[in-house]
DNA sequence: GAATAGTTTAACCATACGGTTAACAACAAT
DNA sequence: ATTGTTGTTAACCGTATGGTTAAACTATTC
C-alpha cells in the first residue's frame, strides 16, 4: 500500500470540490449527499468512506470557505500601510476575491446564522483578528482633527458591508433595477474605485 | 356557519405566526412542517388544511416579509424630501425596522439567492421601485458640484448595505469582536447617527 | 500467484419527511 | 331529530434521505 496517496487525494479532491459547489449553492440543509456524489461522478458510499458524515464533509467545506474569507481582510488590516492605502487595498482586493468566490460570503453568513456555535470551533485556532493597529490609526486621525468622529468598528463594518452586500443582494439588483449579468459585472468593477473614493471622502473632515 | 371567521382566522393566524418564526429562523429547507405545527400548538394536518402545502405556506410568509422589507425604502426614496433628509430618514427608519424584524433581511436575501425566480412572481405586482426622483436629485447635486461624482445606484446600495449587513453578520461581530447582545444593541443604536453623518460627509465635496 | 490491504459498487436499512385520509366533533340550518 | 358544513385529530402512506454493509475489484507485497 505504497502510493495510493495520489489516487486517494484525487478521489478526495473530487468529492471536496463537488461538495464545495453544492454546499455553496444550496446550503447545508438544501444539499443532498446524492447530488454531491453525482456532481463528483462517484458512488455515494465513497462520500462516507472518505468523510464520515454529511456534517464532517460540510465542516471541511465550511472551514475552507471561512479560512479564505477572513484572511484577505486580516492581512491588510494588520499591515503597515497607512489608512488611505489600507482602505483602498481592502476594497479592491476583497471585491476581487469575491468575484472569484461569489457564493462564499452568503454561504458563510447564512451557515453562521443557522449555527453560530460553529464559529467558535475554529475561529480561535485559525482566525485571529487583531484590528488594534488599524483602529489606533483611525483614532489618531480623529484626534488630530483629520477625520470625522466615527467608531472604528462602524467604519470597518461599513467597508466590509460595501464589498459583500452587492453579491448577497444580486438577485434583488437584477429584478429591482434590471441589472443583467454583464451590467452586474460593470457595476462591481465601477464599485471598486467609487467606493474607495466615497469612503475616504466620508472619513476626511471638510 | 355564522361566524367561525373569528376562530378560522385565529387558527390561520396562529399557523402563520408560527410559520414566520420557524421559516425566518431555519429557512425553507431547514424548516419542518411538524416544527411549525408544534410551535402553533396545532395538529400538523391543519397546516395542510389552511395552506395546501409547504410551498404555499412558505410563499405566504415570504411574501409578507418581502412586502415589509422594501416599502420602508421605497416610500422614503419616492418622497418629496431633499437628499439629506432622505438619507437620514432612510437609515434611521430602516435600522429601526430591522431591529423589530431582525431575521427578515437575512431570510429574504437567502431565499432569493436559492430561488431568484420567486422574486419575479410578486415583485411586478407588489413592489415597484421608482428611484428616478432620488437618482435625479443625486445627479443634480453632482452636476452642481455639491456632491462628489458617484453613481446613484452605488450610493443607494451602500446605504442599504450599511443598514442590513450588521444584522446578517451579527454572529461574526459576536465572535470576532466579542460583542454580546447588549454591545450589539449599543452598536446598532450608535450606528444610526454615525452612518448618517458618515454617508452625508462622503457625499459632499470638500 | 497467493495473501493482504485499500478502494469501489449495488443493494439495503431505518428514519424523517411532506402530505393524505377517514373518522369524528361542533354546530348551524332545516 | 336530521342533515350538512366546517374544523380537528390520529393514524397512515409513499418517498427521499443519510448512512451501512457485504461482496467485488484492484493493486501491492512477499
């Protein structure tokens, strides 16, 4: 039994990729093991052979999604850039990330609402948010009269909200404002620069 | 068969209220007809007696939720107020609405993502978004040099995002920043005024 | 090439689920 | 009193679902 590790991980990866696709699209409750098996073109029993249960398989997918979702923010927030650069980079990089992973934010947010306890299981060991530096930078700007008075957390939530929300609300934009696929793409592309300007302008005092 | 209309609607309302609670909490896929029946303290067959199927019952709940979610925005957007007042009122009223219906936005957004077609069935006849006036007001302000150049839709999405997102991301705020129930309440209360100031400041040119 | 360990499959199992039914209760109309 | 209508219940039905099993297949080791 030398090197089945190649085939082994091949099957394992096929399953994981299929599971990602289905779980992201349907959520935990909506996903069916059979559908995942079909997507992976593999026998359903194999899902249980490699991952013991639906929960375990989901946990793997969820963990991966969350581990991708947060670091983008964290790395930039904790960097040595100044506030303007952080905000600009944060918005651009985060939107780019979501363009490549459009289902991830909605998936993570929904599953976190369904089961908030899940968060604790892996956050502590995997995601450590240390926004102190960023928050201090904001506070200094406020104290020096450069920025309007705003709670740093309020600002940060607004930035993240601005990036994530359009993707979560995509069907609304489609039906309410008639944005089709192409329009939406343009809207998002435009959003990167315009949100950067808007938020920076909102931060600076007149 | 004089007046069972009282009792009739009593049972019907008990069911609808229970269904609202469960559907909002668990989503369509996660909700069980038995759980709704238990919540309403009523026999499961009654659910099918008054509403024919799970889909029909869900449709009633969803319609109601969506019909509450949009008009708050629409009425203010279409009013005769000036831009500053519209933005202020929009943020305050919308956040107040979500405080009273905290599960509604996440519920509607998620179910709309699961089944975007649902939107079309009732939007055309029930929700008509006419943001032209608001958009013109913004455009005028931009043309006159009062506002920074921003696509009105970008602004509007940002405002709505700022109101809704904190509630959808509540578990994240809890785990990542340690906001407990009370902290969250304060955060939201503070947000009403600070977001108003921040967004208005972002709109006006220096 | 037999033995052994890992992999894959079809068939199966128990349960949970949405939905139905048939009998019954309450009560108004005749 | 009888009939008909509406509301209510427990028991039931067919199916879909997550999960298991035992046998077949593959490949590696000796």
